[in-house]
C-alpha cells in the first residue's frame, strides 16, 4: 500500500514509520515535499488534523496519515496546546519552546501535563479497494469530497520537570517525565514510548476501525 506520511516533523515521522510497520504490512512510503505547507489555522487538534489530511490527500491523491498534536499543561490552562510547535514564536526550535515552557512554570508546583494527538488516516474513495475494507469498517469513517477520513484521539499523561533528561524522542520529550518509569520520554526507545504515547493510542484505534 502506498502511504503518504504528511509531516515535516522528523521525530513524528520516525514514530509513525516505526508504528505503521508493525500495524500494516507492505507499506511503500510516498515522498512528502518540503515545499508543501498547510496553514494550521483551525482552533482544535481535530480541525488542524483534518485540514492537513484533506489538503495533502487532494494534492497527492494517496492514502495519507497525519496528526495534529501538542502538549497541554494544567497550570498553564492547557497551553501551549495546538500552538505547541510555535509556543516561543513562528520559527521556534524545540529548544526555544522548552526554554519558554520551563520559564512559564517557574515557581509553579503543579507540573501535571499531557500530550494529545489527533490522528487522521485519509483514503481517496478511488483507492479504498487497496485497503480491503469491509462495509462495516467504512462506516467508521467520515466521507467528504470523495475521501474517507478515519479519525482518533490519543493522550499520554506525565509531568514537566525542570532539567532535561535523555537524548531520544523530540519536542518536549526531555522534560516530559513518566513517574511510573522514573524516566522522561527522551530516555526510552521509540518502541517503549509507543507503549504509552498519545500518537500510538490514536493509531491503534484507527487500526481497529480499519479491521472492524
Ligand atoms: P507537522 O504539522 O508537519 O506534522 P509539527 O511539528 O508542526 O509538524 P504539530 O503542528 O502537530 O506538528 O505540532 C506538534 C508539536 O507538539 C511538536 O512540534 C512538539 O513540539 C509537540 N509534540 C507533539 N507530540 C510530541 C511528542 O510525541 N513528543 C514531543 N513533543 C511532541
């Protein structure tokens, strides 16, 4: 099956590749050109994820997977949320965003946070046969403009710590601490992260919708 992983975030792409290869067989990944940009101007994770999926599927006419994801911090009224990639400004790096996060939480005792991912797998109606979907599983999708959209949300609970730990993961992972593991998400392998991650939870739901 040809699949477009429509993200410019290398960390996210690596995780998708790793998880998809265990969930689906025979995936041929399509190239996603750097020049293709979707303006993320919706006000929800779902809205932005649908917009990315819709525009990429129309442009490349291919089965597509996307997510819109982010970090919600309780003491910051769930900020940065949908603005997680640009918390410290339009062209912010992960380091800039992490610095702003830690500054924003200075003297704050409540460190509860969670990651959220809204994953969308979109399938042009003309290519539905390549997925061998049952009539029942097709009913799990929203249909719009001759595209089927399978959508699911996943979350991952943790706490924000002041000092980074670990070299793995991406984004806020070096500061995202999992108490039960006594580790941040940057200290574990991609495979271990996928046992609890927001992205993995959503993807497993989508896999269930496809095999219903
Ligand atoms: P694409 O839109 O091209 O996929 P992006 O990085 O802009 O790339 P989002 O708009 O969905 O993607 O923003 C997600 C941001 O949320 C990401 O840049 C990180 O800052 C943060 N984030 C989401 N999931 C994360 C994870 O698993 N680990 C660490 N940070 C994460």
